[in-house]
């Protein structure tokens, strides 16, 4: 028999004499079942609470700490806008090669799901050297990678290399490259000036030892990753007073992917397949860097 919503509340019905006919008999038989109909949930709760054992209240358990944010890699395609960079033997602009290679590296890094990535420029625009460093600091970057393909007077020289900051150049060729790169701000007009080599040397002395070790470790990782598949200069890990590497607390390297002054290097860098291989080697270098002690400080600190 259905229980209709017009029946009275069970507590009121139970208080009546048992001789009030059929309805009293039904109420006596159904008992607590009547109180379970919709609208009488309070009565059910009251009875359940009467039989439940009291128990102390507990705060929710802490399962674990929030995950640390992924490290941010700042990629810096060299030159741009009115600064073409080196011009290859067949007329290729360094600024276009640098941007294309950096975009491919960005794609590979993001695809791994292990990093956040930002670029100092993602189009053909001029950015002063100081501005590139400021962008890295604004993003609280864990690692700064400047990407280039410069030119030398000796067109027979070919191969990749990687540079870290130092007040004194490791060799004459590195010193010449630093002078060329530090003069890029001449395209910015009279209000934009790169630091002189003397000032760059002073700034290099202000870089923390921890940052210096991180940059050296990243440079070694680049060399190790390039060696099996990308041609390298003799003694490929070098140093000089590059203004763009002057951050005091962000490990920074400048990667020369090859030389636009060499016909074979230029031809290779014009090929998307070769740039993909270069980016793959650089991504592996980034992985090695963060997998070891050299990358832990910026990750957790």
C-alpha cells in the first residue's frame, strides 16, 4: 500500500489512542517506515544519531605539497629588425636563421611537458642587448640561451660552439665575436649603447659563483649533446665578455650553431631538417642540465 503525502507526521500519530480505527493500525504497523518518507529526513537523522557512537573531529589529512612550477627557459634569437646579424655567403640573414631555430627548440621543449618557454622575440623586431637580459629577469628565467650563427673573416672555419661570460676571452676568435655581438646596439640609435668591453669585464666579475658554475655546466651539456651529430669547432666551449650573458643570477650561454661565412654551414642552417637536429641536441642539453645538480638550484630555490 502506498504511503501518501497527506498522512500526518509519525510523532503526532503515535500520540493518539490505538482505537482510532484503520489509520491507527497502519501507523502502528509501519512505525519508522512512515518517518522515512520525503520531508521527514530530520526524524531519521535524529534516530540514527541516537544509536551512533560519538567520535572526535579531525582536520583533513595533508596529502602532499603543491608541485613546484616548471622551470622557465628563455630563448633569445639573436639580432632582429633593422639588425640583420651576419649575412651568409648566399645572402641568408642570421636573424632569420636564429628565429627559426629558436622556434623549433621552443616547440620541442614544450612538447616534452617538462618546461615553460619564453622568447625574447618571436618575430622580426629589434631588441637591445640590455633589454634581452631584462626580459629574462622579468620572467624569472631558470636558464637563458642566446642563439646565433655569426660570420668570421676566415670562411673556412665551420662548426658549432658555445660561449659563457668572462672578462677575458678564451681566444682571439671569441674576443672578435664578442666585439661583433656587443656592437649590435648601434642599430638602436643614439639612446641605445652596449656596454664597452671594460664595463662588460666588470659586470662579469659580479656574476655569482653559483651562476657561473651553472653556465659552465650548461655549456658542457651542449658540447656533449652536439658532439655525436653536429660538427663542432676545436675546443668548442669558449668564453668572452658578451653583454647579453651578463645576468648575475641566471645561468646564460650563447650558442653559435655554425657560421654564415662558411658556405656549408650556411647551406645546412637553411634546411629545416638540420635546424630540427640542432634543436634536438639543444633540448637534450637542457634535459641533462636539469637532470643534474647544475639545474636543481633554480628549480627549487
